[in-house]
C-alpha cells in the first residue's frame, strides 16, 4: 500500500532537517527520505566546521568590529557579481539572506541551544576596492561544537517530532522519480537499498532490495549538491576557468552525488547557474581518509607565501584567505592544477586550521582546556601536526635547497628552481624590517594583526621566512578540492520551484545546496563563507514553512 503524508522531504542533511522540523512544528505530518543509513543523519553539515556568516553580532561587537546590514550587503553584491537575467531570484534571496544574517538568525539558533566560539574568523578578505569581492570585516562565527553542534538542535527537534508520530524517517530509501499528476508533484518513488552499518561518511552499498512509493501534497528536494561526483563537476566546469582540473580531491562524501538534481530536472524543474561552483584551492590529501579521494581544506592565515607550479609567486591580492575563485582562475591559467605554500613552523603553528569537524576535536568536543592550547601550545594543533608528519602533500626541511628539491620530487614535474624561489622569498623578507612597506601581502599581515582576533590566534608575528629561528621550513602541495554547488533549482522566496516554462511547479519545493542555497544561486559567483550552512537554515526554514502552509 502506498503511504500518504502531508509533506515529503528528500534528504536528511541540514536543509532537509530544518524543513522537516518546521513542518512538524506547524502541525503537519512529514516523511524524511534519505538514501544513506540513520548513522549519516545530518549529511555534510555533520562534517562541517560549523562556520556561520552573521552580521553585527554581539561576538563581533565584543571584539570591536563595526558591522552593518549595509556593509554586508555591499560585500555580498561585490562578491556575487550577479550579471545574468537568471539572477532575478538569486538576487532577491541574497538580500533576504543578508537580512536574516543581520537579524533573527543568531537569536533563532540561540533559542535552540546553539552557541558560538567567541573569536570571529575573517574569511575571504578580498583585497580589491570597497565594492569588490570579500568581507570588509570578520564575520565567520564558528559553532561551539562545529558541525555536530549545528545539526544537534534540528536532530533533537526531529526526534521529538518522531516520538509524537508527526515525523517519520525512511533511511536507505533512494528516490529515483518524482510522481507527477496533471503537472503537480504528488510524491516520490524509488529503491529500497540493503541495510548497511558502514561508518558515517563512508561509501555505503547501492544494492537494491525493494521499491517504494510515497504520496504527499508537497515534496521538498533537499538532496545536496554535486561535489562528490567529479564527472558532473567536470561536465559543469565553466569555460571561463579553462579546462577542468585533471586531478581533484573530494571535500564531501560520495553521497553528494548530484543524482537527485538530474531526477528533479527530468520532472521539469528549472536548474540555473549550474556553471557556478565553489571549489577550494588549498586542498590536501587526507592521510586518514573517510570517504573516497578524501581531501581536507586548509583555512589559512595570511602569512604563507603562495607559489604556482612553476615557482612564481601568486600576484596580489591572491594571498591566502583572500579570494578563492580568483585563485582558482589564476591557478588554472598556469596549465597546472596545483600550487604551493611555503611557510615556517611559526606560521603553521598559528595560521593553519583544517576545515572539518573531525579535524578540530577541541572545538567539536566543546573543550575549553584543549581550545586554549591553540594559543599556548608549542606546536600546531595535533591534527595539523599529524598532517605535517603523515600527509602526502607536506614537506619539512631545514634549508631551502633541500625543500625545493623535495618539492620537485613530490610533483614529479621538476619545474621549480631554487634560485628563483630564493630570490622571491629574500625580497619579501627584506620587507619585514618596517611596519610600513610596499609588499601588499606584508601590508596585509600588518592589517590583520590590527584585529585582536587575528593577532591572538590567526596571524603569526611577522618574521623572515628564511630566519632559521622560526623554522623548520615547510612546503605544502595544494590540490583542487571539490565542495559546493552554487547554482541550483530556481525558486521564489517560498522555495517553490519554477518549471522550464517559467511557471511554478505545483507541489515542488527545493532547499539547501540543491536550490543553490536559495533561488537557484544566491551566492552568484563567489561566497563570503559561512553562508552555506546559513543558506540551508534559511532556505530549509522557508521551504518547510511554505510547504506546511500549502498542505491543507
Ligand atoms: C568538511 C566540510 C566543511 C564545511 N564547512 C562549512 C562551514 O564551516 N560553513 C558553511 O557554511 N558550510 C560548510 N560546509 C558546507 C555545508 O556543510 C553544506 O553545503 C551543507 O551542509 C549542505 O546541506 P544540504 O542539506 O543542502 O545537503 P547534504 O548535506 O548533502 O544532504 C543531502 C542529503 O540528501 C540525500 N540524498 C541525495 N540524493 C538522494 C536521493 N536520490 N534519495 C534520497 N536521499 C538523497 C543524501 O544522502 C544526503 O543525506 C562544509 C562542508 C564540508 C563537507
């Protein structure tokens, strides 16, 4: 017999959980369908760093940061670079989202028990003019408890609704088709996958043991993006970024497979901005992988020197942490799909953070004792030291000649010349004697240290890279790491999906990464960071509330 409910949510990631809990709160029945097992509830958000974009928060104010809706909107628009007719709804979502981040987002989360680490991070710092890309001020608020800390309130609410019989989970149920009657979406059907107790994040069995059909008045697609599917990433790779990279690593589990995007498109939904994606350029191969091709992103502070594969320093303002898309564009123009950081032990100790809940046991475990060690320890945080010791992309040497020859051996390309690298590092090092200099990266380091948060835990004291007192020297080979999908299904502000003819498809909603985090791409070309989890919260909430209202 076909099971009938009020609303079906496809995907038990953050966007799906938020939508489902809003539906249950509105007194409606909801079924959450996910292809993975119960152990993977929360999707990508569980693995995330839990960074949230907030504007004019008490945490910012306590650190002396003056922020406002107007400044954040200026930054967002300069970053997004909206330039298409298709950007009509994405732009409306962007404005609404910045309003949410400057308004009720923090209080709404706080009322559910969510807490924030007090030092606000400064991601995507830009370096162009005031109307260009980047955050004018620090806005990256890390969840106390990282990814699991952002999933927890919604999982808790979902479990309560489950107890009351309002919410049902259907794990290991993979949606293969949307059921459509007279142009309205009325349900989903698909395959029941065999039970699999594989650990969270690992690839699970795809063996089919049955089928299912569910019916409802509305279906919300919250199935995530395409980052785990490198074929799809390459197919959607924009011409403006050159040829797709030959070698990439995965910043997301394999279930971020993009399959449901094709299924929803086949049902007539309009997918826009599919060529806009957010992949990182500071990816390192995980020495202790969980999912296939598992890579970790370095969240770098501003001091490492950045060289392309041929040994040329990246041009200003492409410094660590400034402009991810600009860096990707530059790197792809070199004809190689990797680049290098060269730094010192003093820099790695203070400036390397690794994105991912499992890479930050202190913050994830909510341990003040361990977290304080970040500032007081002799070495870098233990997970960073473990990468330094075991990571395939790390080289540690006492002198530059040995470092460069090991870099050549690692890449196998033999493109680096010791004298060329040494000349550039020595020139930069001569700029360290004065706090007022012409090297834009060094100016940037001095600027960063005027912000107390950076000075305390994110920016090393300025020093000469070739001064052995700060050594040993470290080189890191940086790979391209797939992560986020910025385009998605075009939706109105109620998350209702448009069809290819420009009409709303009755009964169909989209949220989270599948909706380009709202509207089909509220980020435009670039992100200010911390905007993806926030985008799941906002679009999931809108979708859940609207679908519950529509279900009579
Ligand atoms: C390591 C890491 C660090 C990150 N750090 C941050 C950060 O600090 N700040 C930030 O803002 N963002 C961060 N992100 C990004 C953010 O976590 C994701 O963009 C977001 O969680 C996506 O949520 P979602 O609900 O849209 O999709 P997902 O989490 O991908 O969930 C989708 C769910 O749908 C299911 N599904 C897919 N297809 C089907 C189908 N056909 N049938 C049934 N089920 C299906 C999947 O199994 C999955 O459970 C990070 C991500 C990672 C991986």
